[in-house]
């Protein structure tokens, strides 16, 4: 009897959050998938609830949309790799080389940009990379040729790598902190060099942290549309920009939903791969 009451108590406790998740999150995804198979009447502009694959055919047949998808996925992957490379030295120092007080200070400094507006940080990079920006002023001062990164895919790569670096660094620090010092000491006692210890002990045990951080950096870059509008050029559209223009400008919600499904499929596939590397083991 007590067990039954306890079970129903757990059910009552879990029902509201799971009900909210089912109705508002999974329900909205279902409607999104459903609307991808509808179409817009060319004369009235109204959504016609007739089943069709025309939206997906257009995505496959039109080279423009394929290029947008390739650009989005490619830059998201490049940003993820870049952030892994940039995060490793600082994460290793924070996790294993400094005391608690300095560690806290460094972590606060890493998280500090997240407390400001993302728009302010993006516009700061526009001031840096602009034709008359800080970077060109510095290059002219030391006698080097000016750069023309502003409003290019290179600018997108730099800004994205800066914006999402903390999301890679934090999980990596956590993974490095969980590595027992006894394993590192044992490798040294057995004659391993510092590089061998890093390659055979530290790096493999930090892979789950890298995988977890990569889920954040890859997913948030993949779904972005504000940064490409403000930093990218004419050939820097992301999937999010196409979705935004189809919803807010042309009102073609079914096509926008179909293109959004590309994001969901890619993110879902990436999360499955990341799961194989232990990205969610600490969850």
C-alpha cells in the first residue's frame, strides 16, 4: 500500500514537467514536421493543408539551398574544431596547474563575456575587423598589409569561435578535473614522458568533455542567424537566415519548416555520434 502511494507520488511529481515537455516542446516539433509537408498557395498566400514533398524536392534540386546547408554545417564543424584547439591549453592550466583561488579567477574571467549582451560582443568584432577597425590600424602601425576579413566567412569563423569558446572550455575543465592524479603519477613512474602521459592517459580521459563541449558549439553555431546577418557578407547565409526570410518576409512557413528539419536531423545525428564518445556520461 505504501509502495503504491509512493509510486503515485512520484508520478504526480514528474507529470507536470513531462507534460510540459510533451505538449510544448515535442508537440511543437511535431507541428513543425507536419507543416513541412504543406504548401503555400501562390495566388492567395494561404497555407494549403495538402500533403506534398515539393518543399523537400526544392531543397534537394536547388543548388543554392545545398550550398547554404554545406556552409552552415562546414562552419559549425570548423568552429567546433577551432574551439577544441583553443580551449585545451587554458583548460589544462585551470584544471591541473593552478591553485583554487587562481582557478576561480580564471573561470570567472572566462565566463565574464557571457554576462554581457551577445549583440555588443558581435558589434565589438565588427569594430575590430572593419576596414578602419582596430586590426587594420594595428597592421598599418607595424607596416603590414591590411586585411579584408570584414563581412566574409572568415569573419564568421572568428566571431563564432570567440562567442562559443566558453561552452567548450567549461566541460573540458570539468573532464580534466575528474582525471585522478594517481593515473598521471603512475604513468610517470613507469617511465612515460610528459607527451606520452598526455597522449595515452590525459587526452583519452578528456574525450567525453570535448564531446560534451562540441555538442554546445556545434549546435548553437548550426542554428545561428543573427551573427551571419551582422558579420557575414552576401555569400554568408546560414540555414537560419533562409528560415527567417521565408517566415518573416515571404510567409512560406512550410518551406521554412522543411529546411528546419535539416537542422534537426544534423543535430540529432551529431548528438548520437557525441554520445558514442561519452558526451552525456556525466549527465
